[in-house]
């Protein structure tokens, strides 16, 4: 590992990498974007100009570049496996944007390649980097609310009200071949979060409804899921891309208390009341204290949360400890594919699910 990490970027289809590159350029002196490829000329030209870098003609030009140590894969989801495996076959460490893939076969291909080549692999999940989420995990892990019986997480967007998103370069997010659908794309955040909260333990079953609630773009805009764990815990995880404003994002209920999180997604972060509270705790044995404000800062924008991943993925590579391993990245894909099967068939789906 060199003193300054040479970063190669394979596609900027997923907009989060634009923010990563901005921060690497402006803030972090231990990394530099040194190579970039994209299969979309318009998108490629914009990213290359913003980062003062040449647009490489081929994937091989990036992954064979001796100055590149770490490759960030931020393409359309169905291209992740080909690009990540190409980088690992060339001996490069890899960071993959979410979701990991659109099929379990592609997940397994990345897992196998990482194991065989010995190359570092990590997913870039923003919720694992959010101080509010880290505090909630700490509280649950410490037993602050006792045994948890039910968790509700709402993770929403207002993208379907944004014509530029729906008709421009970002339209691939709703393309079935590229990304399956917007619920698949974005509920993945909350599915990974609940897995992380449960120490990577998979649920035993899932039920889901996924469909069009308010728009008619030929794809779903809303999805609701119910999950159950072997220890008895329930979770309800929802996503909608037609939410203008909101406040509460997470509720955690245990036999000794409760945790509430507010302003944890885009719509709720963009519109705050005069005195917002990010995370608050209630404990049954301290009723006289009422809700205990955890004193957590709320980012000015949701984009700040996205940017917060940058430092964490660089440090993950430096330490050799993934933010989320390939094996655990596969789990959220399995859950999402099972959710779509449940919505399609009207059945409860049990795990393991073979896709």
C-alpha cells in the first residue's frame, strides 16, 4: 500500500461516487482518483472534467494501471460483477456500490473471485457509517431497551417527483434489466441496516407488497415488507420514492424501552422543525427521565451522509477490514429477491431463498 492510495473509478452511473470523488479531491490527502472509465460518453465527460482526469477508453486501462490500488465500482447494478471481477483478477482491491448485484449468481461470482485472488472487497453501505445508526446499534447492543421485539424502518425518496431523474442519465435506476426497480435499489439500504443491527443474522421469512402507488412510469414506486427472525423479532421495512416530506425514520421497541430516530433519510433530512431531535431513548426503569435526547447531530443535507462513506471506505481498505463483506452484501440481495417473489406470488417466502 502506497502513502497515497491510487483510486480507479469504473463508471459514475451511481451518483454517490461523484460525492466520494469530490471529497477525495478536496479533503483527503491520503488518496487520489488517478483513473476513470465509463461506458456512457456524456456521463464520463462530466465526471472526468470535474475531477481533472482523463476518461480511459477501456476497463482494462483502469484495472491494469499500476498507479491504481483501489477500484470503486459504481456502474448500473447488473454490471457490478463483471467490473468488480475484472478489477480483482487484475489484483486490485474493490469497493462496490449498492446493491451488490441483481442476481445471487453474480454475488457468488464476486465472492469466489475475492476468495481466489485474495483481493480486498467491501460494499459501500452508507447506513453503517451514519453516527445516528451507530448510536442506535450501540444502544441495542448494550441492552438499553432489553430484548427487541419490533423494529420499523422507513427509507424514502422524492425522486419520482423529479422529472430530470426520471428521464435523464439516472433513469437506469428504474430499468428492470439494469436494477430490477427503485424499491430493489433503495430498500437495499434498510435491508443491509437491519442485517447489521442483527449482527448479520438472516431473517427466517419475509412478506412483501411492491407496486405503483402514485405514479405511472411503468415501474413500482413503493414497497412494504414484513420480516421475522428466529428469535421472534418482527421488522417492517418500507420504501417509497414518492415522499415529499417526513420526520420519523426508525422505531425500535424492546421489553425495557424504546428508541426513536428522526431525519434519517432524504425527505426528512431536507425539512426539519425548529428544534429537531435525531435519536431519543426511553427506558422503563427511568420513566421519570422521559425521552432521553442522545445529542446526535443531524446533517444539513442527506448528501452529507453519502459523503460520510468516503473516509470509511478508505480506512476499511487501509485496515483490511471491510465495511461490509461480500458474503454479507449477498444477504441483502437475497432478501430483496425474496421480497419481489413474495409480492409477485402473494406468499410468505422463507430463507434461505435461492432466487
